[in-house]
């Protein structure tokens, strides 16, 4: 943990945009901790989760954040992600809950044989709802940002969910000032998005400024990849089916976004430092979700998933 | 994690943040403008442009061009119906500033959505179609923007290309707007001619409007200074008590007004406890100073009672404290606001039981004029009087948004049903602060097992006021209620013996009576006031002083012929003979109440019957319930 510095730091004349975003996120984290009976932080191991976790540590300093971390493990995360997750939870002394839809796993649900839609519904959405109900969490932090996708742009910071975890864009509560209505009845819950107003570039600048640890997959390195539908998929383990004669090719790649490995595409890059990543971001001409295969499933796909209970 | 802010955070200090909203109907080109800003600042990425080109062909209204409006109309229902149904947030940045744009729709739900977008904005861009000039909705949007406290407006006269870049058209619209917005309290109104579709005056001044000598829209937005919370006195609602171990006790919260340094004297507004700031703790180390917008943790020199919901404030510039206030409310629910409905009010970090005591008016957002009203429907704005279960500290919204804004929550459905802005506290002297713990009115009334109220009898001399008042007191006394009568006999001969019967003295007479009645009510008594009190203004003063739930106006409506025929004290005869001047009903006016809580037909029924009528009214309206039976709990 951070030690109090001996000499107080003078206040800057005006807050930078990162400082204002940080303050807003901390306010949101504290508000939930104070008002919700049983909050949890969804930890997906990616860069947004890394920032959210870092903000949680700052929000409650010198105390520890008063909630556990929940990771929905589909069984198809990159091996580097799982190792990183366990290291972070241990380093920061968080209680980590890992939940897998065991019924889905027992049926062998996977993205290759069942398609990304069904796989996502069962191993992510259903698993998440199952875990929230099992532990009785009435508030769950998620790292979603409004700049990611069009239906996200309209989501509240405090997103109310019915007892069946459904999101109805028409019954969302008006959200004025920083006065958040956190009240729920038994069984109902809220999803809370402290990073709503951050952009992808903000995230990277903040990671750089605060030196926040991130999964090594974000840094460019030689990795074995194969081509699927015009996207580069990394061969993380032997479960990725290869066509007869297909040989993974070694390329210098990195990931802008991390999900399940067969559903997340890599990009060519030489950016192997934070500085290089931020520089690459500044001139990037595609959005990060271009590398997320599940978003292309159908028109308005994110909105549909959210209505069903996806984050 | 490090012990001090990194150079990068400090270096990016020059890059501030501006939050603004855009107002105007779909046809005014609002979404097109936002799309244009994203496009011109290179924030649109290749795959987004590709998606936009695809969507433009399918849904677009801009021919073969990119339809920027599709970028911001996000939900499936909206794309199908071609309307925007909610507030969407968009982000873009230049080297100088990051921008957060609240895009709010222009159709019927606009009040609610605009208020939502405006509540977190520092500036509003009002779009006007150059072909149509000001529309009724331009007035409405300006009013809502003003109501929410936005002080900086950009009047964007859009589609200037469609009026041949006419300076005369532009000047006429700007002159109209300045005249219309004169009373709305904007600090800056910057007007510029614009073509969102073609980009004129967006990034840089357009050669096609050489007569416009100001900056482009984006450079203007990069430069304008909007900070204001810093100038307010220090205010921090406590969110969370930080107590990791027995050696550390800090109070975490976001500063909403002013600045604070170690050593500053602060007060816990609810209790009046004063202490000094010991340190400003953050994970980046202790700070020498912090200001509005920062999330910090304060430790204090003294071990005093502070909990979530408390407000820490500068000890030499304290907030007001009241359990009733007058406020503007925007009603956001389909069921109209009804006085008396049990609500929760969240102000700062405090949530407290509340009810609307009275709707004072509804504001016509076309004329900005208050209109008489008894309720507020969805999307209507009006002034209400709100009663709270406990006194809460606050500032008028105009002084400090963070301590003057509130939301209203339905107790049963948990829906957010309204949003409000405190105008002023009621009843309590606003600059007298609690000195530590005091016995409250509620506590005193509870000890008496009753609800304090002032029964204000008004009517002509000889109308029967005192006779009825005396009977009412006897009946209440018999029912073990603690009462006191204020009338001419016990006030005119003592407290007010320096006053005569001129209009000025009558006004002062009633002012003193009202103040005494308030003190007695504060003591927990049922106060019975029996004065002619001929002027509406003075009775209105008493009503405002006491608040609507504690002021019951009883008009003893006896015809002057009946009163004069009784003439128990021989006063009418003397007045007719000219021996008494300024006698009400003879040579001085009596202004009958327009909407008394109770009207008694004097002269037709006995005083005994009329007294029973008063008792019945009190019973029916909950004044005779035992205080401990009242449902004031959350």
C-alpha cells in the first residue's frame, strides 16, 4: 500500500480531465459502498477492470475496498489472464470469487461447436446472473464505457435491473447531478459503471500516468496466430481446432481488448511499452470493439445482450 | 501505485474538461452537429465510419452523404422510429480540452431529458434553424437551461447555408434571442452562424460568412472559462466514514464548493460541532489544499460525531438548516405530483423522508410566468413547498449546486420521480444555526402528545371570532390538548400597546402576532389567533412564516349587517359617529381570504356549532392525531 508522503502535495490550479474523471469514478464507488447492502466488483482482468480496481483502491484508501471481486470464468480466457488475475487479487489482498456456469461447462459448451451467440449467452450472461443471485449481490460494478458502443452511450451510470436481471432501456431512472438512486427491492439489483465517461484513450493515458499493471497480452510480442474470417486469432492452447495443414504463424501482435481467446482478435503492432501503446492509440483508425467478434453477430447485438442481462 | 501524482497527470493539467449539452429538435441539426464535431476532430474511426456509411444507406436522410445523426441515435427503437428517446453521451477531445456532450432529444420528453443532460453541463449549445428563427421550443429550452443553473450559452444559428449566408437573417435572430433571454441570467451568450452539415464555422471561421468575426465553434469551446464552484464557501457532503483501524478516522467525500486546507475551521452543519481540518488524505499522499471537484478524505483535529449524510462546511460561512423549503421541482413521473404523497428526498449524501406540502405554482415555460396550480404533471416545472422529516443543511441552488440540488424518490416503487432545486428555506430563521444539540419542536410536541398548529381566525369586528375561538380552546383543552389563545385582549394591552390603528400599525400588529404564534407553535402548542387581520398580505406573511401544514386560516364570514347589529362593544356606533377612525368595514377595507382552509358562516349558525365545525376539520385533517402515531419514519 501507499505510504503517506511526508510533505503534502500542493493542489494544482485546475484539475486535468483525468483528475476529474478519477474523482467522478471515486465518488461513484464510494456511493455504492455506502448505500448498497452487498456490492461486488466484476473483474474481467482487462485494462478497464485494471483501472476500475486501481480506482477502488484509491477511493477507500487507507481502508481496503469493502467488496470482493467476481470473475466469470468461461474456461476460455487466455492463460496469461488467469495468472494475472490471481496475482492481482493476491497483491492487493482482495477476496476473489471465481464463478463458472458448471452446467454449461459439463455440457461442453464452447465457442467453436455452439457459435459465439449461444456460448456467450450460457457461459457469460447466464453465469453472471447465476453468480449474482447465488451471492445475493445487490450492486455490481462493471467496467463498461459509454464510448464503446452506441447502446452503451445511453446507459445510465447506475443501471437498474429487475429481479430477473433484465435491462429495460425505457424504465431507466433519470440520473441528475451526482445524485444516484441506489434503492432496490429484494432480488433487484443495479449494475454500476464507474468508467462510463472514460474513453479508450483516457484509459490508456491513466494506465500510463498511474503505472497500473496490465496483462502482458496488451503489449506487442511474437505470438502464434491463425486467420479466421479476416481476423487474427491467437493459438493460446491446443483447444483451438486447426484445419488440416494449417500452421500457426508467428507475428508481432498485441490485443486492444481482451475477452475469451477464440473470440478476441489480435492486431499487428510493435507497441511493447505503455508509451508506444498510447502513441499507437492516438493515431488508431479502428475502434477496439472491431476486435470483439460477438458484437458483429447481429444488428443492435449489444443492446439485445444487455436486455437479456449481459453487462 | 506511487506516492505522488505522476508527471503525466500534472503535464496534462492544461487539458481541462468541458461538459456541455446540445438543445434543439432533430430538424435543427443537433445530432448532425455532434457527428460533425466527432468527425472533424478525427474521433470517428474507420470501422465506425464504415458502419455509418452502411447505416446511412439503410436509414439515412442525407442522400448519399454520411448522415451524422445516425451516430448518436443509438437504440434499436430509435433507429426504427427515427427519433431519439433518451440522453446520449458523446466524447471527443482536442489537444486543449476533453469534451463530454449530452445529446438530449427535442420531442415531448424533452423537459426530463434536457434537465438530466443540463444538470451535469457547464454550457449549452442552443441550435436554431436559420430558416425558421426562434421557435417556442427555443424559449422552453433556454428556460430549462437557465433553471438548471447553466450560465453560458452558445446560440448556433444552423443551416446558414440555406439562407445564403445572410448576415441580416443572422442578426435578426440574434437580436430576437438576446431580447428573449434577457431575464434568464446567462453570463455569456455567444452567437455564431453555422452549417453543421458542411462544416462552416465549426473548426475555423468560414470564408462564406466573412461578416462573422468571432472564432469557430470548437475554438470557442476550447477557450471558454466556466468554473464557478470554486468561488463558493467550502462544502463537502460526507459519503463514507473511513475507519480502517482504531488509529485512523477520516471522512470521505467529494468537495462540491470552495477549497479547504489543513487548519481550516469546519462545522458539521447538522449538529453545529466545530473542528479543524487535520489532514487531506488521498492515495497519492496528503494534500496541502483541495478544491471543488476533488474526491478526498479529511481527518479532523477533534473526535466529533460525523456520519454519512453529514455536510462539512466552512465554519465562517455555514449553510442554512431547515426542515421545510421552497424549491423548483421538475416532475418526471406519469402520475402527477400530489401533495402529501410520501417521498424520499436525496440531497448531497443525505436521504430523508419528505412530502410535498403545497404546490405554489406551475411555471409556464413559454412565457416563464408562474400560474396557479395544485399539482404538477409529467415534465411540468413549478415551485413547491417541501416538508422534511428532519432538518437538513442546504444552500440555495443558485449559490451552490452540490448542496442545493435534490432528487425525489417514490417510497413504494423506488422510482426517481422528480428533481429539484432549493430556492429558500422556510420557517426557520435561516442564519441562526443550531448550537449543538437542542430540544426540537418535534420533541416538544411529542412530549405534549400533539401536533403544533396555528388556527388563525380572521373576520370583521363582531363576527364572532373570539367567541368561537374560546369555545374551540375549551373543547381542545377537554381533550387534553395544550393550547393558547392570542387575541386583542392579551396582546393589544401588553406586547402591542405602542401600536394604534393606522394601516402601518395594523401591519406591525399582525407581524408581531404571527411571530409570537410561531414561537408558541415551536413550543409545541396549538395556538389560536383571533384578530380581525384585515389584509391578505399580512395573513400571507403569517402563512409563509408558519408553513402550510401549520397554518390553518379560518374565515369567520359574518355579514357586516349582522356584525353591526350585534355591536357588543358599541364600536360600530362610534365609528359611524366618526369617533373611531380607520374602523374595518366602515372606513378601512377588509380583504376576505380567497382560499381559507375553513370558512364559517357566522350569523346563520350558533357559535357552538361553528366551534364543532373547527374541531371536525382538525380531526379530518390529522391535526388531532397523537404525534407518535404519525408516519414520519423512512
